[in-house]
């Protein structure tokens, strides 16, 4: 026999649903130089878009954010500029970052204006107090109710599934767009950390300059990134690769095409890769002996977009003698790690840097 629900019970259910709805509004954000990823509690990754804002200088209005703004890069009229508000993992343009965060937060909540989420943001290690304050202020201005900061390397280690709370040495190398974050972690604490401001964007610039000098060809950011993705390697490949690229010839001033090979791009990237390899070697030298022994046994895990570079793991193995593994989902390790903290505030309290 069906029983009718009591009014008080229905009110209680509504209250519970309301509370659950509020809790599910919490967000974890990987505020990256190249891309911003947003993880919503109970939903997973809901946004993964370029950290770009298109601004109209005449009206002062935001014309586009994320994917739409990226499509405008190099194609905007004089009154519109596509801005990358993040540089080297920190805020370079305060107003644009605030507007970008506001846009992504609203988009994550289906344009709901009244939601004031708790937010966890991953930032590089070695950022200054001023830079930390700039990140927090931007999030608060974007209508966050609470803001917690965590180091990207720690978040990446959690996202990669490393046992960071155990009394063992865990080494993570997170190669993003603006910085390469290296950390040795034990008992949920960072024993050693370093942020090198050489990463994906530096690689793109190195490729642009190489193509300019070697082929007298001027290419755009997106073409440089495409070359890096398809041909970039840190160690000689078993089978050579080549692609055709387009750009503007510097002498003739007209569009031209040319062929570039993986060997050329490996040469173009040699200096930036060497900086990352040297930073990993220094980290191993600075690590206490007991933890160093753990790392030699358990290996190094690499995450971030740079982890996708062909044979980077092999190069690091050759240079350090330590086993190297690529995370299962290297591109999203940071945001997945911060996302896990949304459901584990005890862990967040232990590792938050604010």
C-alpha cells in the first residue's frame, strides 16, 4: 500500500537536495598559462579551454573567451586584441584573468549567476605572495565564496595516483605551458620543489625562431604548437617524421610552404629540453638520501602537456638513470588532483599553501 509523503518530510528532502546542490557547486581549477581546466564536484572535468580573452578596446567589452577567443588569434581587426592573461603560470593581466574566471565559473554552472562556489586553484611553486594574492583576489572577484591554493606539482601527483601520504619519496615533473614544476613529496608534504619558467610556450617560441632562421618563414603560434605536437621529440626517433607547414616568406612577403623534419625540431628544442633535464638532475641531487633511494626504486612520473613529447621519458631515463613513467592522463593530472581535494578537505588542509 502506497504511503503519502508528509509535508515535513518533503521539506526536509528539498533542504537536502538544496544542500547537495550547493556542495556540487564547488570547483577545482587548473589556471594554466596555455589552458584552463575546471573540475566540478560530482561531474568531473566540465571545461578545458585555452586561457585566452578577446577584448574590444573601443567598447571595453569581452568579445570572446576560451576556444572562441583562440580562433581569433592572428585574425582580429585593429579594435580587438586576443590576450593571454597568464604568463609563466601567474597572472600577467589582472582584469582579463578576472573576466576569464568569471566566464568559466558561470559556464561551469550553466550561466547561474547566484552560485558562489568554493574553489581550489593549482598554482606553480615559487610564486610570490603578491602573485598568490592576485590569484585569490581574481577568484573572489569572480564570486567565489572560499579560495584555496595548492601547488601544481602536488595536485599533479595526486591526479596521477601517486601515494603522496605514505612515508616514501615520490618525484613528479609537471611540464605545463608556462612552467615546469618539479617536486619530491613524502607524507603529504613537499620535501623539495622548484618551478622552472621554461615549458610548452618556450618550446613554441623556440620552434618559431628556428623556422624563421632556417627557412626564412614566419609562422603563427598555432602552427608552432602543431609542429611541436607532431614532430617534437627529446631523443632520436626510431622512424623519422616530416610535415608540410605554411607561413609568410620573410624576403618575398608572400605565403609559402616548406617541409620540416623531426631532426630539425629536435635541434630547435634542444636548449629548452636541456633546461628541464638539468632541473630534474638538480632535484635528484638535492633530495635527502633515503627519499632519493625511494625515487630510484619507484621512478619519476611526468605530467602536463610536455609529457606528451616523444621520447622525453627515454631522454630523462638516459640522463638520470632513474625509471620514468608518463601519467595515465598527463594533460589533466593537475585538475584531477585538485578535483579529488574537493571531496577530501582534510587532505586539502594539509597541503594548501595559503
